[in-house]
C-alpha cells in the first residue's frame, strides 16, 4: 500500500512538474497564438510595411550612395529638382525650386545655373535648431543651406564619393585644396565648426547666393548633367546646426544616423539592427501649402497609357503624401521575408529564386498569386552588364589591329544571353544590344546589334579571318589561350563564367578563368593586367552620357584611373562623345549616339550582356506603384487600403490549433501506459 | 584558493593573447585593409576616398612590428583590446560599446529563457527516462534523443519557420520587438527550436549521469531502507548528480552574453550573436575582434567559476 502511494506520489510529482512547465510556457505567451508581428492597435492606420536586409552605413546625404541609404535619405531629404513619377524616360520637374534652373552661358565660356528656392520651406522639427536659438524647433530653408552642403561635398574629411561630377563647379577643387591646407597649417581653424571654416574661406567660388532664396551654380565648362545631381540627395539643403549638433557626443547620435531634412517624411525611429520608422513630416511644404499645387507635392495628372489602364492616374491632382507612416523591419533571410509577404505582413516583395516557378508562370503571375490579389510589376534597371576586352592587351586589344577586332567580333557572336538569363536568372533580364538601357534617352527598342546576333558559323568564319582557324593560334600550334578575370569567387559566380568559357570553347578558344576578390580585380584593371573581364554599371542619372562615358578614352582606367576598364580609345567615338555630352536631347544628339553605337558594333570593346529586370510583387491593397528604375523611394505617391489589408491578414492567418491537441494527446498516450505498467509492477 | 584563481587567471591571459593573435593572422590572411574600406564605402568609392578612410581608421599603417616597430596594426590591436578601448565599427563608424550595449538585452531575452527552459525540460525528461530505465519509455526516449541530436540546427530553424510559422500560423516566422507584450510572441519560435535542438544531447548526458548515480551504494542503501523510487531519484540521485549538471549549466552562462549565433541570425533578433555574424559578413574587423575578445574572456571566467562552484556543491573538493 505504501509502495503504491509513493509511486502515485512520484507520478503526481512528475505530473506536477509537467504542469509547472506548461504553466510557465503558457504564461510566457500572454498574447496567445498569432503569427502577426505587429501590434493590433495599428491595424486601421495607413502604415506601409517593408523590410531591409542591412542598414546603410551612413545617412549623411553627402556620402550615402546606395539603394539602402536612399530608401531613407530619399524620403527625409528633399531636393531642388525631382523626377516625374509617371513619365518615362524620366523627366526632371521642380522640387524645392520654383522652376527648372535657368541656364546662362557666360562670355568666358562658363555656364551658370540659377535655382530659385521656394519661400517658406521649413526643415523638419528637430532639437538641433535650439543650438543658437534656445527653444526653436525649426527654421526656414535658405539657399545658403544648399551652398553649405556643396561645400561639405568638397570637404575631403567628409569623404563624399561624388567629388568628380561636382568638380565641374568653378573653384570646387581649389576650395577643397585650400580647406585641407588651412586645416593642416592652422589647428585653431581646424577646431572651429565646419560652417565657420567654410565661411572664412569664402565658400566655393562657383556657388553663390545672390539672395536668400537664389542659388547660382557656375560651371567652369558645359556639363548639362549637373541638373541630375540636383535631383539627388547629395545636393539637398542641410542645416549647419544639424552637422554641428549631432556629433556623437553627450548621448547625441551622429549626423550619419540622424538626418534633418526637408522631405515628406522624418525618421522618427532608427535602430540599425532591427527597424526604422518614417513618419509624415508636418513641416513638408506639400502638407503646409497644398494650395501651391507644387509639381513634386501633387500627384501627377499626366502619365502613360499603361498608367491610365493600371489606375495610376486616379489620384491625379491630389496632395501628397497618402501614407502616414512607413515601418521597415530588418529581415536578413529571404525565405522568412517572402513568407511574411505571402502572409500579408509586408506590402511588397521581390521574388526569391526558390519560389520563382511557383509565383511566375509563363512570364505572368501564377493563378495562386492572382487569387490572392497580388500584382506583379516588372521594371528594367537602368544598368548594363558586359564582357570587356582590354585594348592595351596585345592579343585582344588595339595592337592586334584587324586580327584582334575579328577575334572580338567572333567571341561576341557566340554568347547567347537569352539562354544565360534563362539558366541563371529565371529569364529575368533584357538582352543588351548597346550600353544604353531602356528608359534612357538614346535607347531604341527596335535596334538590333548585328554583332550580338548569335551565329556560330559566322563566328567560326571570323576566327579564320582573324588567323585563328578552329581556334588554333598559329604561333603555338595550340588552342588560342585567353584569360578571363572575374571578381566573383563564389561557386555560383564561377558557374556563370563557365557559361562564357563553354561558348568560346566552341570556337576552339581555351579561356582560363582567374577569379579574385573585388579589390584584387580592381588592382588588375588599374595595372592593365587583364585581358577579358566581366563588369557592370548602374546609372547615376538617366542620361546616355552616364553610359557612353564608360568608353570615352579620357576615362581610360590605365592612363587616367577612370571607369573605362577596356581602355578603349577611338578618335571618332571621342569626338562624338564630347559633342553629345553637352547637347540637349534632340535629333542631332540621337544621330551622334547612333553613330557611336555603330562604332561599337564594329570595334567590339564590349560584348553587351543584359540589363537587369526586377520583378516586384505588391498586395492588392497597395496603390500607385510604379518603379522608378533609379534609386529613389516613392513612398509619398503610394496609398493603401488598411481595412482590406486587415481583413486579408485575418483570413490568411487563422491559427491551426488541432495539431497541438494531437501532440498533447500523443504524449499522454505514450507516457500513460508506462506509468500504469510501473504502478502495477510496484503493486 | 586565491593562488589557484591567480594561476588559472594567468593561464587565461595567455589563452586570450593567443586567441587575439590567431584572429589577427586569420583575418588579415584573407582580408586586406583595402577590402575593409571597399566593403564599408561601396564599389563606386573613388581611390582617394578609400585612402582617406584607411587613414581615418588607422588601416594605413603596416600590419607587423618588423615593418614599423612604433606604429603597426598588431600592437594597436593588442593595446586596444587589453585597455578595453573597442573604438568604432569599421562597417558604419558607430561606437562598438553602444552596439554591444544595444545587443545585450535582446540576446539575454532569448538565451536566459532558453537556458532555464532547457534545464526545466531536460532534467525532468532525463529523470523520467532514468526512472523508467529498461522500459519502452527509456528506449523510445533514447531513440528520440539520438534523433534530435542528429538533426542540424538549420533544419530545425527552417522546419519550425515553415511548419509553426507558415503552415500552423502559431507565431511570427521571424522578428523581434522589445515591447513586453509582443516579445513572447517573437521569442516562442526560437525558444522552441533552441530547446528542441539542445534537449536530445542534454537528456542523454543527464540520463547517463543519473543512471550512474542510481547504481551507487547510497542508492542501494536508500532502497533497502524502503525509500520510494521517486524519492530516490529526486532526493538522492539528483542531488548527487549536481556536479556534472552544474558544469554543464555554468559553462553555458558566458555564452548567454555572446548570444545564440544561428538563432539570432535566422530569427532576426538584434542580439550579440547577430552582431558577430554581421561583423564577419561586413569584414568589420573592429567589431569582430571585440566580440571574439569578450567571448574568450567570458569563456575563461566561466571555466574558473565552474571550478569554484564545485566547492559549493561538494565540500570534498579542495583547490590546490
């Protein structure tokens, strides 16, 4: 009897312990079973939910130069000029400026761009404005704030990556050098606030503020592309107070992590490792002065036919922004991110490779995705990927003359890009016919580059004409040996390169791959120690100059350290480039571009590969989505229906609880007979 | 005991020096200062900006003392670590101490419940299988433990995210929120995965310890005196098995602070584990060396604490 009671006691204690564990676990989850990662209180609000992989290194508009950073800086900092949301090719419209800049050619050959800033523009509320006026939370934006930011770009200590294009401003480099020299010579000067240092040196000579709301930018040579740089955050107004106040001391964040701008949103929360939040700025001129109907603060009423069909013109004339808050959470892994999108917890997503066939079938959305109300947006990136030949190389370059030219032409004719994108990129990518991608002036959808037509027989014939019949090098009697330099050492990268190598093997050419890390690869390019290589370029701004300059001799990598890694040099091409560069869009510019492309067809410094194609998915409750191509957030144009979203989320995410009961039952069924057996034995 | 602690500490200092040297060699064998700068600044950064970055971050100096005895990266590396001057992250120039401070909370919010739950699950389960030794419960328990140990952590993570997060929709697939009402919802899945992946090994280990203790003379004596099996297991066996249990638990404590690398990385928990993973991915030497240094320090201190704790649970242990 005693044995039984003790055994029962033991069983009871085990049961009690189990009960304690269950209670502990249950008490740990008072919010109950739900996969909703957001508090229910925000359900009815116009909050756009998005994700990021890694936080940007800096939000300083003088230095931020990638898509991750622009997702924030583009919303927080406004610019003098903006791009039209719907028109393609992209078109500049006035932003903070009253109108597009007035261009004047000065008698000495210099060019002046005059920007008139809107009146009564305010910075977002911030504590930094109390620096010299206690209690003040904001102030009016003046032209000097833009001049200050341009001086920051020239400041070597800031480390801006865009010094080169702004060096077209008169006296820009001289100012930069004078600043550095003065700091080295005078520690007292170097210790003063930067805005005082800039002021003492008189600022950049080519940047003038004739009045508080007028900014003159004087270029020492014609460079019409400068206007595009005024549509980028590099040239946004920056208050000197923010730069001085946010120095990372006394518990204050650094200016890198605390933007103070004039944009439609403010960064209200910023945790680099978990999430950031953008909230509508009450100081934005679109909110304060809807009566201005400013072009960049009003939803456009003009667009393309496809915009009308997609309902993107339904909001025409309405004041921006429509969304109150953008909440962006960190998701490092692509599969959880995509699954959360399918659950309705992210409003937009790219398509992960693993699910591509499930999502896209026959180049359209699968029926399953359509049934969920998901929409697919495709956009061709303004970029180009290519295989380049080093013109300084004796075998494939200029020294080989006609022989090398024929070799390049032959190699160009066997690379099947359509097959490449099908195998490696789910068919995403537009085969490139020239350096100019779709959406950029000079792109002709009907243009077909004859040198990029895949034709093995013609390629073999060209090899014979080049003096390499069957790919045999007559000097060695063996297969012509070339070296392909790649900056991708991953197995996936090497598999891609192998695709090219196999194609050239059909011509009898033996191509050896040398994969190194990116810095070693750059070092090789700088030293001219390369032969054939793969590279790519993403547009800074939507102008053909930003692509064709990659083949301009003055940008040669070996001689000038520029981005022309082929070291291609052609007198006629250079002449046409210099002329096209400063010309406004029009028939003459188009004719020059066409002639340049014909030179490239013949000379083959590049084998053009593809322009990337981005596929994005959006839920049915998200409105006004149109990819811009270039790195620029469009939160202020978007709208969403929070009621529909809440309804869909509930429908899609009802927890399935019966497996929990099954598991519990199974556990009891397993343990119970054992206890019974044991108790019987004890009896 | 003081001499013992001093001796162990001196060994520990040697180990820390070795760890720092090994890290320095391994890191700079595969990465050059230019790679760090390029990673931080992006591919379009011009050479002069790269050079300026290297000067600002001290990477313009030679690596080894024989290249420049007074000013080299190796000595600077030791000086900074041994004076706890962790400096700024190479990836984004943020103060490393701030990053660590911001990661401690999320890490502990995961690792402490994970440790407690792991013990609360593993010890009763191992007592149970030891209690029912040689029965089908014991055999099934051992089989399940071996099965649980054989499955990779990644499979647990992906499987749980798919089954519990996506199919059953019980908890969010990933994410973190420091709001106390939302926090348990985000921790549920990593805790389930953490406990499941660790319980197999722990139960097997504790079961062996319990069975070994069960065959001792004092257990036989207790049985002869008529004590119940349950009393024997909980009062006699468990108490005498405390040293190996304590070793296991105390050794785990330092790692609570360094975070759970995989769980944090895959569930998006902004803790110290994911700081380390991010630092590796971003070529962020400053952060990586700090995390390795702190990890090695905690490990050594944990080892000493474990040894000292033996004396607390077993008065027979003497330190010489």
